[in-house]
C-alpha cells in the first residue's frame, strides 16, 4: 500500500492529517518584527563601525610607538593601541557576524513556513484524490 493510500486510509478512519501539516494552517506567517529588524540593523551598524575603529586604533598605536624613543611610552602605545584596537576589531567582527546570522535565521524561518504550507497543500490534495476513489 502506498504512502498516499495509507494517509487516505487514516483520513477515512478518522485520523486527521499529519500533525505537522495540520499545525501549518493555525500558525501565522513569519514576519520580521520591528525589534528584530532593529536588532539586525544595530548589530550590523555596530560591527561595521567597530572594525575600522579598531584598525585605526592599531595604526595610531603603531605610529605612537614608532615615534618615541622611550620604552615605557612604547608599551603604553602597544597596550592601548595594539591590544585595544585588536579587541575592538574582534568585537566588531563578532557583531557583524551576529547580524548576518540573524538575517540568515529569519530567511530560514520564512523558507520553512513556505515549505510547510506547500506540504500541507499537497497532503490535502492527496487526501482529496484518494477519498474520491
């Protein structure tokens, strides 16, 4: 017995459609909320500002250390410019990556909703065809 006939037999016997297909109609469409959109934009903006700011801090730290003959000043430039700039660049990269992941997750939810709706539509069509036999 084919899968379609098994579903049709369950439908005739009183068993409803599969749970995933029946839950699709009750679920609202996935939409980007205002707070989700603002979070994605905020993460992207913060990341795109912090990465170049960190690179500028590294450059300024190098410039300061290269133009002073005193070791104690070079260490201060290294710590503030080099390590601080590296931290800013890394943080900016993580924030930018987080905004990218949030955007991909939203697109995946939309595609899943569309696919679940099409599966439910196909299940209804198969049940209608099988019950007509």
